[in-house]
DNA sequence: CCATTCACTCAACGCTTGTTGACTCACTCA
DNA sequence: TGAGTGAGTCAACAAGCGTTGAGTGAATGG
C-alpha cells in the first residue's frame, strides 16, 4: 500500500538502508558487543542471513553503519576555534550524528572502535594545538580541552545525566566557553 | 617453597583474593562483557567452577571486585573543592584505584555499571553544586566540571592518549585549575 | 513465454559463554 | 587413626552467538 511500483534494485537499496539504520541505532544504544546480528535483522524485518550476505561480517556492518568523529579543525583564531570545537563534539547546533554516538559507545570495550576514536581525537588535538598561541604546553592544553569536551558529551549523550539533558546545548556551550579560554592559555 | 605452612582457611582466603585481583584487572582492561569467567579463573590458576562456587555469578563477582567511584565531597571553599575534585577523579596523587577503572570501563556498555556511575556522578555533582556560590546555574556548572574531569580521566586512563600519558598528573592538575575556576563562576 | 537472475528465507553448523552437579582428595579434629 | 568437612577439579549442559549453504519464488529480460 505504500510504494506502488518499485524496481528490484530499488527494493534492494531500501532494505540495505533499513538494515544500516537499524544497525546504527542498536550500535549507538548497546555498543558493538551487545548488539547482535539477529537483533539488527529483526529490527529491519529481515532474515539474519541477509545481513551477512550484504555486509559480509558483523565488523563490516559496524564499519559501514558508524561514522567517525569529526576530524581536524580549520580555525585560526581562538574564538572561532572554540565554536568549532563545541560544534564538533555536539554541544551546539543539534548534536552528534547517531553514527558518531555508536562509535563512542563502543570505544571503551572494543579495540577497533578505541583505535578509531584515539586517532580522531589525536587529529583534533593536533589541530587545536596548532591553532593555540605558541605556549610551551600547547599540545597538552589542546588535549585537555578536547578530552574535557568529550567528557561533557559522554555525560550528556551516553550517560544521559539529568542535569545536562534538561538544558539547551547553547546554554552549555556558553558556560563552557570561558573555561576553554582559561585552558588554552592565559594570553587568550 | 613459598608458604611453608598454611591453614585451610588461609588458603581459602588467599585463593579468593587471587580471584578478586585477577577479576579486577581483567574487568578494568576489557570491561564486563568481554571478561569471561574462564579467563579470570585461568589468570588466578583455578578452575572456572570454583569462581562460581565462591561468588555465585559473574555479576556478583563484578560487584565484589569493583569499587564505586569516589562519593560526595566535603569541601566548602572553591580552592579546596578543586583539589578534592582533581584527586577524586585520579588526576592527582596516584590516580584512581583499579576497581574504579573497571567500573568506568563498563559504564557505556553495561546497564548496571552505567547506573552505578550515574549515581556516583550525581552525588558528586550535588556536593559540588552545593559548595558553589549561589549562582543560578550552580548545579549545571557543577555537572560540567565533573563531566569535564571525567573526560580527561577517560582520555588519560582508559583511552591512553599519548599526549596525556606522558605528563605528570600534577602538571595536568595545575593546567586544569584555572579552567575549573572559570567554570564554577565569574566570582570565583 | 520461458530461462535466468537475484532478493530473500530456512535450517543448521561450530564455537563460546555462564552455570551446574558429581566427583577427588588433602586437611581437620575428635 | 579414622570419619567428615570442605577446597578444588572435571565433564557436561543449555543458550546464544556469528556464520554458512542450500533452497524458494517473484521480478527480469530476451
């Protein structure tokens, strides 16, 4: 009753997308290990074997369903930097995509996810450090800024702390801004 | 050749402690789900069935091996507060006990661990919020401080970011202090 | 219209897991 | 010394997992 005439290729693409959506949602909610292919298949109204046929393995399904964390930044001055940072960790403007949450959810218990997140954070630390005034501790300060924001995002989106969930993201960003500036160095 | 004469009760206590140590270590390294009773038993040079006999279930073993995160704080002024916070999340003076790391490792993928961490963080947020000057956003500011430090600890101890691992904890604490003060409010 | 392709299902495999009950044997103690 | 307790082992179960190969039936294309 919904789609009156669909070609075979269209149906194929649609089911594949349905599987990916279900996978992303379950991976974000339960993490890699606790998400079963059978559960993904059920959520997508499909046989488990089809998931294997399309994606080859659970690992490959994870890779395709999940997105990496935001990459390096392009800001050059401190104010712009803070904005980009807050946005990239989902503390402004709508939050992180579900695929990034799925990756983060698994980062403490899955080797591959940990490597991925470590690399992404490393790139972000490097670009923040490069944008900082040439202090001695530029890279360390950058790492503290990035991990501190990571912690706020975890508390907010993955742990669902009540205190943070009730507050609009812009308000959180506004409170964080002076703290980040204090972290990036006395000079500004 | 090591312990020449040990009573039955002594041996029993020793094996139980050996099992708990192995469990704590493995839970901290791999998390609840990926740690198997068989692996704990092997690491403790013991049969898996003995672990069950002593602790009843994997969940109960986890509860007994793991320690909760540090509880509420007792500081009344801002300077003391910052010190206690940094210490309680392992950023000063030797770091968190392994049992707390085990709990944190599982907090994103295990319901019970998540509940435990949420509760501990909530208590900590409350006590920080109470110690803050009576600003409107006291509780929110407290939550941001606590989760930011949580993030630094995760990056440092659970993800093992190189930039943070190479630096002494006191140095990290020194850099974080002004940022925390900026977060807790303009008035200090 | 018929042979072919291909999305999709079914049933089963091999493995690992938590968990259990029966067993062995060294130590305790009367 | 000899009965009994209790620490520790062994072998197995049932359930759940990722994964596989054979099968089905409708859309396709000549």
